[in-house]
C-alpha cells in the first residue's frame, strides 16, 4: 500500500478505492474483522494472492478498474460472496472454483478480454439485470466444467484402479507360480532322498540277492513253468549213465562188441 492510500470506513464497508494500490493490503484489511463489503476499485492491482481467499466473510467485493489478468484458483473459497464487480480488468478466464459461488447474485465482467467460451456466457453486463443473469450463467458454466473435470478424474481413477488390480492379479499369479514351483522342487527333492534311502536299504539287506520270483510274466502263468530236475533225480540219472558206459566198456574189452550181436542174430 502506498503512502497516499486512504481507508474510508462506512459501517461494514472498507473503501480502498482511488488509493494507487499495486497489491491488496491484506494486513490492513484484517484489522477490521467486522466488515462484509470491500472496495478496491480504481487502483493498479495486478495480482491477488491466495491469502486474499481467506477473507471468507466478504459479501460485497469491488475490484473493478484494476490490472488483473487472472484470479487465484482458490477464489471459490469466498462462498458468501453475493455481489462481485470485476469490470475493466484484463481477465480472459475465471478459475474453475467459481462453481462454488452458489450465493452470487451479481457479476459484472464487462471491459475484460474474455475468451471465446466465456464471453457468450457472461453477456454484455450493461445493466443490473444482465449482471444478475451473468452471475447465474457463469456459476452454472463452471459447474459444468467442474462436472466434466470430476468425470474425467473418475475415469482416470477407474483406469488407475483397473491397472492396479491387473498388476496385483499378475503379481498374485506370479507368487502362486513361484509357490507351486517351490512345492514341486521340494517334492522332487523329497522323492530323490526317499529313493536314495530305499536304495541304500536294498543294498544293505542280503536277502534281496536271493532269487525269489520268476523273471518275467510268462514264467508266472500256470502250465508255463520250466521243467526242472531235483538234485536226487540228477544223481540217479548220472549214476545210470555211468553204469551204462561201464558196461559198454567191459563188453568192448572182452571182445564182445556190436558185431557180436549182429552175428548172433544171423
């Protein structure tokens, strides 16, 4: 605030107009907690800080004929605002938070280079009736914008949640595959250890070296058992063969051979 700034108090109104201000005198304004109307018109204010948006008790605000090119995004915090004069500044757009100004009854935007989307919504604001219509339409306009933003955010959030669920499902499947692989590996090692233990037991038991069963399924079928001699029968057969051989040898020595049998028959 410049040295020439003059503050005029009129009931609940603080008047800083025509004070050659370049910034909003927040500290000075906070010294008057009971006001509800603030006039900052006809100054050289080019910027409004976020701290200005903490003045939530303001009902009537006049910032016309300044050098404002934008308003802070938190401007919508001034939810009690009913009368707002922003005429003759350099505004091209308004913050989306304008949708929160549901109590706004009067809005003057004439004399600003509004963009192509906002200009037809605001209208000309040439009289009180048009300014009231401007307030209603502009708030509705930004409600629609906010609804679109919210819808887009919901869509993005849904996409993010879907991607997160897919990632979690993929991780779950990978973890499940890892658990199955570990289980199979454990079972494989357990089987190998068991086979090794059985093999060692088999090798240490001498009874396993005895032949206790047939070598193939054919030998196990009835009627297909191989012919086997008992030890006693084998001894008798060998003894008979030895006796026959001895008899032939004896007859040969005494001169009785096969020819003798042939002559005797003749």
